[in-house]
C-alpha cells in the first residue's frame, strides 16, 4: 500500500527518512493508521488502472472505411459510384 507523505518524518521501524511530498510504502495496516493519526501520511493512493477498448490514432481509424481527425471520431470517405 502506498501513502503520500504530508510531513517529513523518520520511520522508527527501519530508520528511513521520508520527506514531505514523497511516497511511504508499507504492508502493515496498523502502522499506516498510526502514521495517519499523527498526520505524517495521507490516505492510501489508489493505483491507476488501464482502460480497455480501442483508441484511434490521428490519421488512422478504428473502424474500416474512414480516417480519424481526433481520437474516437471517424470521418467517412467519399467515393464515386461505379457506373454499370
């Protein structure tokens, strides 16, 4: 678990100094709660998750038959009709 450091402190369990603005990592929930009560660390940081799905790249299309001007927006191609 990761927590933002809100006040500089030295962890008495491993003697490592954590400066304000850095990240404190621990698996000990009781220790984290104790440091939060003393206002040395903030709430747990959540991991960013990758989004699923297709994304368009400028000039390319996620859909056949079109070019993308902006991600997610597809522009259709105009083609002349065939004469029989």
